[in-house]
C-alpha cells in the first residue's frame, strides 16, 4: 500500500493506529517486518491456499447428512454466525446461509432450460440455511455433533410467518427463504439471514418510468411450478437457532438485502444497518422501538451529500404519500421509496461491520462497472456523537481497491477480537481483465497496530471460481470459520468441470465451511 492509502486507512483504525502514524515517518511505516509469515501472492490454482502458519480443515460440505432425519447440508454456503451453547466455549450453534442452487449440480439441468417440478423442489431444498451443533475437540478443531436435536435445515420449502400487523400479498406466511447471502446476529441470541437475489427465484415487480409496476419473471423459472408472490421474498428473516423458529421481519423493508448488522443506540434501542447489493442502490438504517426486538420501528435511508438519515415513514414524508397508500406498501417497494426521499445511490453496498475499537461503520462498496468502478472501495460512516441512534453522520472513502492496494471488489468483512479487519473479495469475471493480476478470490487482513498497521495482507487464496464468504471468529479468537462458496461455478456441465475442490481427482466441486487456525491466525487474533 502506498503511504497515502495507508494514511487514509490509519485514520479509521483507532487510537493505536494514529499513535503509530504520528510517531513513524512514512518510509518506516511502509516497511514490512515482524510478520510471522510471508504474505501470499495471487494464485490461479484449484486449491485453498493459506500463508505459512495458517492451517484449515473441512467442517462440512454440500450434501453431507446433518441429523438423524437425514436432512442434508445445503448448497453454496455463505454467511456464518456462531452462538456458544455453554460457558465452556466447546459447544456452539452455527448458522450457515445457503445462498442459491446451481442447477448444473443440484438438479442436473442447464440453467436456461425450463425445470420439471422435481428439479425446482431439489433447488428449493438446497437454499435457505442450516443450524449446526458443533463441538471443539482441540483449538481450531471442530466437528458436527451428528445426533444433536439442534441440527436442522431451514429451506426454500419451510413455511415462515411474517412479523407484521397486516398480510403481505394476502398471506400471513411465506413458503421458504431464498437468496440467503449475508446476515447478522442479535444480542438476544437470534440470527438474521438476508434474502438477496430473490428476483432470480420469484421475479420482481419493477417500477417503470410512469410509476406503474410490471412483473418480470425470475431467471430460474421456479414460478413455472410454484407461482408464489414476489412480495414474499426480499426480507430479513430472524431465526431462533435453539428452536428453528423463523419470522420474516417486514419492519426492515424489502430489497436485495446483503446483510443486517446490529448496533446499540445510546438510548438502548436496537439498530440495524443494511444495504442493497446492486448498482446505484442505497444504504439503510432501522431504529427499533424496542431494545430487545426488531418488530416495529423507523427505517431511514442514507443521504451522503447531506450526511443525513432520511426517514421512510409515510407519515413524515408527503412525497411518499403521493405514491404509496400505506406503510406496508413502502416496506414492499423500499428501493423506490428510498429514491423518492433522496437516498444516495452507491456502488453496490455489500457487507457492513462496526469497528469494535471506534464504533465506526465500515461498508464494502464492491464495484459499479457501468460507472467504470471495477475495483470497489471501503466506505466509513461516522455517526454524530458516535451514536447509532443519530440522524446525522459524516462519511469518507477509506481505501480503494486496485493494483496499488492489491485487492479488488471487497465483499465480506469481519473484525477479529483484537479489532483487526478481515476482508474477502468477490471478483465475478476473475482471470479476465481487469482482474487477471489479482488471481483467484482471496482473504485479506488489515492489522490495526504494529508495523503492518493499515497494510492489506493477503493470507488466503480460494479454489477456482470460488469466493470466500462468512468470516466468523470463535469468541476465543482461535478459529476462523469461513465459507468456500461456488468452486467450479463456471463449469458448463458435469463433464466439463473447472474445479474439483475439495475432494480432488475427478470429483465434482462442493462448497464447504472450513475452520482456519494456527499460530499466524493467533498472531492477529490473540494480540500481545
Ligand atoms: Fe450475495 Fe452481494 O453477495
Ligand atoms: Ca456477499
Ligand atoms: Ca458476493
């Protein structure tokens, strides 16, 4: 990283970073020393490679049986959340999202061909999420407790009620959850799973320039056999991992939600940050009426030029009253409402994490190719008074992707227990310009202190066509749970596979959750 990028980055990483910057000239800051490993370069290999002193083991992969009812782990594992089951830290529940089903692997059809009903059923079963009871055998070494009563699948076929005071498209329940990308975790022990690209599954009512809504069918053709209303998808779903009970939180609005990140306002109210991962879509904040649930509250959209969170409450916005009849309609058409009140279009806001050292809100802006932004950036929001309940904020770009910084297309983020920032990339179209020099998608760490503070250090490379997702640390910092998602995704057929990870040989590729551990991980996560 050159000194200017580094200085920008150090501004957000807290007092320790600033102290180092003040006392160290740039030429010394730029030196890399004391790392217990050599950072990785780019890789085109069909392998999960990690820097020296990191090791990995597979926890679970697609189609493996998870319980005595023979339910199986879903496809394309994504977001991961961890909930300790007891004070020993040895038993825990993991929630793992299953984002989408690739028909080539799941149902044996070409993506463009119309499916049979059975093929759609197979695809519906492969998405949603898994609740897993896991046990630590030794630091960094975890396995599934196979006969645990907690192990369950939530899928595209599970009946899920809406948490709202009136029906949605005439129903109080939806069938299934789909497009489960990233998510969040609440202090009351529930997980949030976000329905991102629901339109591929159940289509979308798109607002035309004259204000009418026109239905566009989804690319997967599920509605050929299951014509469920699109309004039933695009929500944040709250999951109780101990019971498996789920609810669709209409309060958080309906968009292609990437994630739902919890914060606590200074007055104690629950706050959720969420963004829509699409070109020129917006960043949102929800302030709950309560300190212990997300059932009702007020939604806001970010206007970066004014530094204001703008209310999406129909009672406060006359412009919304002209277009929508009720608050429920606003919730359903949230992206259109956001534009009407002046939400700032962004370059694909994906993951959002709160810096535990400073309270600042860090957002991945992955890219915006039609606007010529191929490499993305990290955006920082600083709430007024450092209060997530505030209506005002300042914002700045912290770090931009590109050849100089060594990464492109930031997607998932995670702070470790010491406050170091971990980041994964999602370069769809990797191995073609302008992404060729970056190799496969990767895992990076950006330390907050020490001689490497502010540097972007590559510690992992993914197999061919895969991306890493779901950065999740065990509370003791000794394990990094990580999803390896969609290896071999560009395989045109089972006869022409681009990846054979993780089993090798001629095996078909399988998404899997891995546990990363080792002294190099602990160098960052356990600190001095
Ligand atoms: Fe599912 Fe925006 O990544
Ligand atoms: Ca993502
Ligand atoms: Ca992504």
